[in-house]
């Protein structure tokens, strides 16, 4: 079945630095990928829809200048958390639409210290 | 805008008992409904989608448009069914998924 690889699985960074998270579709082409944020014991909150070759569509309340999304190829989307602060610490998950529905990456645990 | 409601945060049942995880939705068009499962320390996995009408791991879900529901059912719970279950809705065509808040299923011996 479809596989989405997300990297890194964990990252710790200093406040004020930027962190890039990669999401790859391994055996299919994904024109659309999605980025979610999951708070402890809470549901997934959609942050943005990433479209290959065009600008991402951000959900209301998500700062596009803080969460930069690039979808330069049909198999790779990246999320860069710029000037990270402790409140950005969270679990970030990517997803891609495939023939069966939506396949999810394993998530990235970001800790900003 | 579409919305998905899962009224139970936690559902605890005994092994062998029937399970029903509730999901209601609101959407004016024809939705695509999904159930996803997240086992401890694992990624979200697709369990069911309503258009395929499959039974996976003994789970079934029927879309009831009159009641705008997509409840997940299993006649006999197994210990390995303990996990977090999310109901989700898409407006189709690979559009974004809207998730419910999830129900933690705990199957006790």
C-alpha cells in the first residue's frame, strides 16, 4: 500500500532557530499533502494544504510566515518552523491523498527549548 | 463548513463485548467518511472508508445519511483493539480531512 515517510521523528531545537520537517510519498505521487498538528490527547488540527507547484493553503489562525510549506515535487513536501518558540513544541504529522484515502506519516515530535 | 463529532472521549468495554464508537457529521453535500485507528506509539492507519463497504479486523461502519452518522461497530471486542479511533470526513476529490476529537477504546480482560 501507499507509504508516507516523515523525517525526522524527533527534533530538539533552541528557541529562535528554524526546523525543517520532510514528508515524502515513497511509492506514489502526491499532488496534495496535508500538515497537521496534534496536541497531547487531542485531535489532529489541520494547519495547511500543500499543493505541488503552487502556494500552500493555510487554515485560519495559522501563521504562514511562521510555518513555511514547500511542495516542490510530486513526492516531497517540507514544513519549516521558523524562529521556533517553546509554544511551537508539538507533534506534527503529514498526510497525502492516495487511491485509497489518505496515508499518514509517522509524525515529528518537535521540542523547542 | 463540515464538522465531525465523536461524543465519547473514552470507551471502556470488556473483552468479548460488543463495541460501538459513535460518529456524527454535518455537511451539506455528499461526504466521504473514514475511520482511522492509532495504536500506541504508531502512526494513524486507515481502518475503514464508507465507499468500500469493507469489514476490517471485524469492524464495520454504515453511513446513515438520515441520521448523519457513521458509527463504528464490532460484535466482539479483542484486547488488541485498544487504541485511539478517529472518525474523519472529506468533501471528496482528495480534499482535506476533517477529524473528530477521537475516542480512546480500552478493552479490559
